[in-house]
C-alpha cells in the first residue's frame, strides 16, 4: 500500500507544525532532538508528515485464495466498494472462512466504517483464533487512528503482542508496534520493534519510521542512514516528506551544503504545495540562507498572502537581509491575523532590536512574558528565552 505524502513525520521529529490544510493531490511536517530551540507557530499547518506506519488495511500478502486475491487487488486499485462486493459474495458461499472476514474488515476500515471493521476482525478471530492478522488489524484500528489516545495506543500494543505471539515473523505487526511505541515516547522499544520489521521485510515505512526513532534517540548517524534507505524506495514526489526529513537531519549534522541541496530538491518535487514550500523556506532560513529562502517566500506570498506563518517567516528573511523596518511591518501583519503567535512576537522583538529600537524590544519581551503567564521565580518559557537570546545577539542591552 502506498504511503500517503504528508508532513507529519518531520514535524513529529523536528517540532514543526502547519496552520492550514492541503489537498490530497498537493501534499502539504513529530519534536526535534533540539526542540528547545524551536518557537511555535513558525510553519504553516496544524496537521502533522504522516509517519503513521502501515494503513488500517494492509494487504495480507499471503495465500492464493482467488477471492482474497481479487478483493485485495481491487482494494489496492482504490476500488473499495467493488472489493467489498467481491468479498461479501465470497462470504455468502463460505461464511466459515476466517480470512474472508479479515479481508472484509480491512475493506471496511478503508470506508471508515470502523465499528463494522472491528466486528469483522472479531468474527475472523472467532473462526480461527490462531490467525495473527486480525489481531494485528484490531491493534491498528485502536492505536493508529487519528485522535488515538495514549490509552488506545497501550491497548493496541496488547493486540500486537498477541499477533506476534501467534506469528513472530509478521513484519507489519512489528512495524505497527514500533509506530505506537514511538508515539508513546518509548523510543528504545520502538527501535527494537522496527529493526525486527526491517529485518523481516524492509520497506519505506519501516526505514522512514526508524529514521524518526533514531533522531529522537539522538543517533543522527543511524537516522541519516535509514532516511537514505527510505529514499531508495521512494525517490520521486511520493518521497518528498522523506527528503524533507533528510534535509533536517543533514542540517542538524552540520552538513549545510547537503542540507540546502536537499531542501531545494524537495521544493522541486512538489512545487505547488504551500506547506512543503514553507518548510523548505524555514530550513533555508535556519541555514542562514535568507536570499534562497526569499524565492520560496515570495511564491508563498503570491499564493497564500494572508497566512500568518508565511508573514512570520518573510519577516525573518527581511531581518536577515538587513531590512528590519520592513520586517516589523510583516510581523505586525502576522500578529493582526494571529494575535497569539509566539513566533511573530519573538521575531518582532528581533526586528526591533535590529532596527535599533532596543527599548521597544525590551518592552516586547515583557509583554511576551505576560502573555505566557510567566511568574517570578518560574523558568522562562522557551519563546522568552529565544527572544532574549536574539536581543543579546543584536547588541541591545
């Protein structure tokens, strides 16, 4: 099953977030090892590059039953209702065949009929409790759904453990287990599960998720190796989110030239995706390449001119190229659209300092501290720490 292009994986690893949605045809990034240096609201969309591992309805990939093969082929082609009709007809002929009910559950999950999918998987287990696949599918329904809670994810782990007891070589169950453990912050266990999945059946999902895990563990060498492996599976536009993760990892490793090249290559893969282009611009800004970032930001301003994250990062670029007064105007506009934007407030303080308005910049820090409810004696919020650092770097006292 093809993994959908999105930006949630990179965001989960690098603390990025987007503020408006993207269509399925124009793909739009989980918290970085150095997340303490990030300021909220600098990117474009509150969604997340997906990295959710296998879909709710992985093909079985086993058995030669012609009805199963036919239904799964239709499902892979996106002909979901035809697939359901095919497997329902098979069930009428052989209602006791457990694998038919398992496949039916997979198809129903694609139709977002999760309760019916769960019932179908339970029926498959009733008919054959030794089959690992429906147990793993129940885990997916519980733990990999959007909005799944930590309790859901812990319950999913129980399903995966049953599946893996029945079939220790079920690679998709190892992968799903690794994804859920990653979401729960259990990184060492996630790495173990994912390495098992990679050993049994290497895939883009496994390599991509392993890159996330090792990034969170602070092992940049392994993270880079796995993301490079993922790119071998998906070198074209479907791998744009992977390449974005690769660029961020290269940046963290201090390989600036390589990182810049990968950011630009990502932009070319999906040139009309505003969220992705914004993340490219942010990466170039983080590399100190404001003029290169400007190319992407100017395009964004022509397409989505009223989005606060675009204005914030345009303001950042203006500061870097020595036009702080213009930056203040952009950051004021961002604050009009998103009054609570910490990023806009932080970079406005930097712009004021760069313009020699040190007193106003100091007042901005006080206002930001009040906004974030900082009390005397409390550790300073991350945004306030960053604003103070930028103020000091400007030479303001």
